[in-house]
């Protein structure tokens, strides 16, 4: 086991899966950082270990100190809080099935060593598959199911993953930690995938210099659409009612902001502008067979309005 890996507990379960996220570059809608944290709190996952972080982060770099240094909070000259980089492992489950949740900080250096420590943790905990999450901003409809972009490690996974209403990525450019780990996982023969949710963001500055952008900071709709997939993929049986409620509230909140903006500045035609941005969007909804049966039975037994 990697000497950077510190496991205080090794839970035993027949089927173990891992969900991973980072405070990172590809974190639109706080999908990669806040969704795992939400899940940890929601299902009462307990901390079982961590990857020691000393080897992976810069303290300062000329011109970028404000982005790299740990943050401190002082009161009357004394430290009350020091926020440092963390890479922690949590667990929830029983002897039959378990979910490991990894939440970390995207490393600045020694990424190969970082990857090895994470995969050592997964192998020690007998994880069958690792699913990572991320978010990317895009001009997509706020009131539709989020488009999910997928990357994966092993060729034989693709046929199954097509069932989850995803679009396979053809991206070229700078790599996030999630996609980088897919390469390392393939070399180790580990089942690993990343689902990136496209999170709505609208640039309104072209309509008026008084306007900037409309950004969803915590995209509960993206979180819900992702967790529906993982709930089915891993047979977790999680109650997603709270996320579903937050998702509906988010859509209503964004709609209200657009309506208010349209009333305050009708000459800008904000609603029409957003409609043009999303006119060619094709919604890809994940509908597992169980839900199809529920919907079909509901339509069958509920009386028609006509």
C-alpha cells in the first residue's frame, strides 16, 4: 500500500463502488466539489482515511500566490482556522454493498504519485468501479435535463455506458484531473469513468454593457441528473427526493430571474436571446427501465383529462 495512503478503517462489503470529486478546474455548478460533500452529509458517510497531501501542492508561485496559498483566519492575532489541501475518503454501507466517496483537491504536481495513491486506496477497499464527476459551463437550457459528457478507461465499458444517455467526449485540450486519471486507470485495468455535466451559463454582456453573465453556482439539477445515473448503475437505493426538490426549486428560481430581467429591460429581449442560444439543444433524458414501467403504469391507470 502506498505510504501516502492513510486508512484508519477498511470496511468489508460484497460490492463496493467509489464516487470521486475534486475542488478543481472542471467544477462548473460546484458539481465536482459540492456534490460529493452533499452526498457525504446526506447519507451520513464516515471518514475512513485520506491521502497525505504534502507532496502534491505548491505554496507559492510568482504572480499566482493568491490562488495557491492555504487560507488562514485570525482573530485578535490568533489563528482560529487554517484551510489546507485535503484528500479524504468516506464510506457508507453495510456488509452487502458500500459506497466510498473521495473528495480532494486537484494536485499541482506529482500527479502520477497522486494517481497511484488513489488507485491503491480503491484496490485496498476492493472497489469494483470508480465514477468521477465534473462540471463544464455551456449555453444550455436551464430547464432541461443536463447533457452528460462521458470519458472512460476500458474499451469494454462503452456498450454499457451508452445506456446512461451520455455523449462520449471528443475534446482536445488541457486535461482535468478526472480525465487524466482515466489514462492511468486503463494502464492498471481499472474500471473508471467520468461524467461531466454541462451547466447553464449565459453571457448577456452583448445585449447591454449593464449586464454580465448568468451563472448557476450550485447546479442541483446537474447533481440530481448525475445521481439518478449512479443510483441505478451501482444499485445504491438512495432516496433522491431532496435533490429532486432542490432541482425543481433551482429551475423555478432561474425562470423567475429571467422573467424579472425581461420586465425590467424589455427592450433587450432577454427571453428571446436565451431561446436562440438553446434552440438546437436536443434533450437526452436518462430513463431506466424501472422508471419507464412506472411512467407507463401511471399513464395507464390515471384517468385522462380528455
